[in-house]
């Protein structure tokens, strides 16, 4: 059945933030290259609205794929995977020095109410803070540390593994809280998706730049007629740099949005962990046996022998496995 309500929910405000906004920004960034290519290919006899429409459609699909690959995207931005080891070490060491300096200068400050003290700690709280009240650097990027900080919180405060218990808590959350959390996450994600989209446009302009330079230096016939005009070297170079700069800017802006997600994440553990029914180990073992016994009875009409723990048919009076032994 066609479920109009789920379709409506899918195309809600979070969809606009996660797909439409980054897709439109990508289309805008790619507009100059599209006009260069269409000017050559169709001698400018192309409807602008059509070019814009195609760009938007490609942009939406591209960002949709980014959304599907968000776990991998986040692994890169958090500095956990796909990194060159020395770059990872270097960036992490740099952050460690910065945090150490910040921590020391905050400790030296006598006045704990001063704005300097408060601002320094507001910055230090982006990093995981252990029960020794010291911030530590866990990952080479700021985003990685912001996320490590809130993911570490349930474990250090309550002994709860945040990934394991997050899904179990999610089922206990009221619908309104889930919606609120999805919205706050989308407000952080769209900036990361925009950053990825602009990285892709930087790569495409870089390829265009290389082809233009090849066309210019070697006068390759197939390139020089394909719209790779040497007059476009500087604009293309500029667009590579602009795409990269705005990509970084989007990433930086996402930091405070992710901190807000973190506050929601921590609050959910603080306020809702009591909703979880957590059995003790003996209780769980007992329950396991109860479910196994019920299954054996309902499925096959078997019961468990209290002596040897083997299952036998309820219709039999005695356990056929150990009745001989126990009577001896
Ligand atoms: Zn028995």
C-alpha cells in the first residue's frame, strides 16, 4: 500500500536540510563549468533552465549517495579511517599541544568566574574529559574529538557503552524526542554533506584545470576543441581554491552544530537510561533458560529434566535418560 504519511515524513524539513540544501550548493558551484561546456558543445543554444535543472538533479543524487555513505564520510572527517598515518599523527600531536596549553593557562587563572577561564573551558570541553577533570585528545580532527567527547560520556559517567545502549535507548524515547533529535542531527549533517559536495566540485575543477593546461601546453587537438580554453586557466584555478575554502568553512561551521547534537546525546543518557530494563547476569541466565524451556514445550511438547537437564516428552512420566541411574 502507498503510505502517504511515511512519504510526507521522508520529504520533511530534515530532508530539505540533508539533501536539497547541499545539492543546490553543489549545483551552484558547478554552474560555471556547466556553462563553459555547454557554450562549446551547443554554442550557447541551450536553455539555461535546462542546464540548472540537470545540475540540481545531479546534485541531489550526489548528496543522496553521500547520505547513504555517511558512516564512511564521518570516519574520514573524524580522522578515524582512510588517513595517511603520518598526517594523522602530526595533526593529533598539534591538537595535543594546543589542548595542553589551553589547560595550563586555564589552571593558572585564579579567578574561576573570569570570562577567560570560562571561555577556555568552553573550548576544552570539545575534547573528552575523564573523571580526572583533564581533557584528552583522542582523534586528529576537531570533529573527531567533539564526537569522541559525547560518545565517551555514557561510558565514563555510567559505565554504559554508548553504541550498544544507544539503540536500546532509542526504542524507549518518546516520538517528540526522536523527532527533535533527528532535526538537530540534520542541522549538523547538512554542513558535512556540503563540505563533501564542495570537495567533489574542487576535484572536478582540478581535473578541468589539468585538461586545460594540457590543451594549452601540448595543443592536443581533441582537448583544444573540447571547450578547454586556455583563457579559463585562472578562473578554473580560482574555483578549485574557492571550493576547497568553502568546503573547509562548512566543516568548521559544523563543529558547533555537532556540539549541540552531543548535548542532546548526553541528555538522552542522563534522562532516559532509567527506562531500560537491564537484567542482572543471574536474572538474564534464568530468563534464557525460561525462554528455551517455553520454546521446547510449545514447539515440541518437551520438558526439561531437573536432574540431567535433558529435554524429554511431557507425556512420559519419567526422564528416559537418567531414570535408570537415579533408581540405582
Ligand atoms: Zn534426566
